[in-house]
C-alpha cells in the first residue's frame, strides 16, 4: 500500500485595489496590512484593501478590510 503526501502552499496577503472605470485593478500586494494601508491612503481614487488567501496559487478567499471612497478629502 502506497501513501501519497500532498503539501498545499497557503499564502495570505493584503492587496490594494483601485477602481478604474467599473473594474477593480490590483495596485500592490503586501504581507502586512500597515504597508497596504499607507499605500491606499496616498491614492486619490476609490481604493480598497482586501485580505486575499491563495492556495497553490489560486485565490480561494477575499475579504474587504477597508473601502476608501472618492469623496474623502472633500470639505
């Protein structure tokens, strides 16, 4: 009887997405949320930070952490 051991690689990262037209496009990805937050706060357009989980290179989950709209900074 042969046993096969399968090792799955799992990665979690924080992605900065920017709304371009009607699509969210990836701007950058970081291992720490603090870095992603700094990049997001320095952008002027609609921006999201999502926690993305990948397993063997395939995205299996995505949670919106922060959603910054276009109206920020307007008095």
